[in-house]
C-alpha cells in the first residue's frame, strides 16, 4: 500500500520560509505523482502544487506561483515544498497526497482535484504569525 509521511511544518514569522517534506513508500516512483494540498480553519482543502514523475508535469496554484517551489529527491522517495515569503494567509494544515489507483499520475491541467487523490499523508501544520 502507498504510505505518505509529511513533515516540516512549524511556526514562522511573516516573510519567513519553511520546507515541507513528503516521503513515500510502497510506490514505483517512475509512475507516480505527489501533490500538496492545504486546509485552513473553516475553509475547504485546496491544491497547492503537484509534481509527476511519470510525465514531468508540475502544477502550482496561481496565487502561490513565485513563492512556493516543488522538488524531489528520487533516491529518497521524497518530495519537498519550499515555501518562501510566507504570509498569515498561508497558515493551514498541509497534506501530501497521491492519485487514486487506476488514475494517471499527472499534474497537467489548470486545476488539481482533491477527488483524484486517494492516498493522503497525515498533514503537517504551518502557522505564520503576523
């Protein structure tokens, strides 16, 4: 079974940076994608970024382009989300996820849909203080 372990959250001041990590097990990285989502209190879960090892595609939410960067270390089966210039609005629980079995692991498109993802990490809390 696919297992995802997210880590790296914490408390940071406005303008600061954090790097989140998501380590995957039980997967074949060549045919795999990992997405980051976040959910702020009282709000719906939203897609942040996605990277596919199958077709090389990447996705970023429009509002986060230029501040967040997704990358990977295939040798460690780990995907990173580097977050810079953090704002209080970035405060949320961040989750990494992979596609449901049977779906093509791609990040192509203008939107990433929560419903396409069936395997979720436990979430890591990011708090940005003003």
